[in-house]
């Protein structure tokens, strides 16, 4: 029993040393192996690894997953027109060089987040300060994001950080200029509405004038045709009258006298003061004589 006890102690010590010499690197981790305070090895591939037991060697793990930095409060950035915009952004990043990252920020990513936020703020100011509100909001928004990504990526690379993407999520006017912007937009819309009304009124007058001109042309053409047809009819009627007069002049004179009587006595109240022996009543006198002879 006395011989077994030292063997068990030795086995326990060996197991403790062995367990402290084995470490596992997971898929989401980066590992830095330190020997007496200096980085001896950087490991990025997952697996089972061995090292010397402490205090000779120890391991520090870093997160190699893609991480996101979202601004808690929108940044107040001034445009080239001296107008303030509230810009909300986010950045995607990860550790590219664990050795540089650890030397710069240590084992936590708080320092990296603060440094990247400051770099994004500087890049935002540099890109937005030289542009107008319209360019920032719509025309050149993609170009601004590319500029910020390029600037932040170049400044973050020496720190062991790889910047993957930078996005501007929301752009709003500062409260003090929102009202003036809305008033200007309202005035522009009213001006455009007035312009459209004036254009419509001018077009309406043009269409109305064209329609009136076409109406006058149609009436004139119809009147000319009617006069031509009337002239042809009157000429044809005159020819018929002349032919009838030539065939039987006495009957023609009688017919014309009847038309004159009909026109003169069209109303029961019509009265003529004229001599019975006048030429107008010639056929009436002949009628009376014929009745007397009978």
C-alpha cells in the first residue's frame, strides 16, 4: 500500500501536466501561444494542439467570426451647404492578424470597436463635408460608402483588423433644418403645379382656337357649297320657267298671278287698297265675266 500511494500521486501529477498541455481551437476561434510573455505561435485552424504546461506556455483565444459595429446614436455631420445631417451607419469587420490585433488591443475587442468607430466618424466627415445634401441623400450615397470603406480599411489593416463592409442605414435632417427643407420642398411643388397649370391653360387655348378655326372653315365651305347648289337650282328653275313660258305664255302669267295672290293674302287679316281694274286683278275680272256669261 505504501508503494501504491506514491505511484498514484505521480499519475495524478502526470495527468494534470498533460491536461494543461493540451488545448482545443474551435472553428470560431483564433489562438495565440505565449512563451514567457512573448507570442510564439498563431493558430487559425481548428483542432487539437499541444503546448508546454504553465508557466512556460499559455494560450489566449480570440474571436475570428464576422462582427458588426452599430452606432448607438446617429452622427451629426455637416454638408458643404453647412447643413447638419444625422447619419446612422454600421460596419462589418473581423480579426485578420491575431498577433497585430493582440499587440494593439489586447485580448478584448472593446478597443478595436472604439478605434473603428472613430475612424468611421472621421471618414464620414471627410466624405460628407464636401458634398451637398442632395448628393449625400440620393445622388452619391453609394460613392460615399465606397470612400468610407476604402479609408477605414486602409487605416484598420495595420491594426490587424479587416473591414468587410460599411453601410449608411439612415440619413435624416437635423431638427433645426427640417422645417426649412419642408418649406422649400413645398414651394418647389407649388411652383411646379403652377407651371403645369399654365402649360395646360395655354394648350387648352391652342386647342380651342384650332377648333374654332376649323369650325369657321367648315361653315364657310358649307356655305359656299350651299350657295353653289342654290345657284344651280335657281338656274335650273329659271330654265324651267323660261321653257314653260315659251310653251304657254298665258298659263305662265296665270300661274305667276296665283303665286302673287297666295303671297299677298297669306293671312286672313291682310288688306290691299287697290283699284279693281288694275293689272293685279286681271284674272279675277276674267273669272267674273266668265261666270256672268254662264
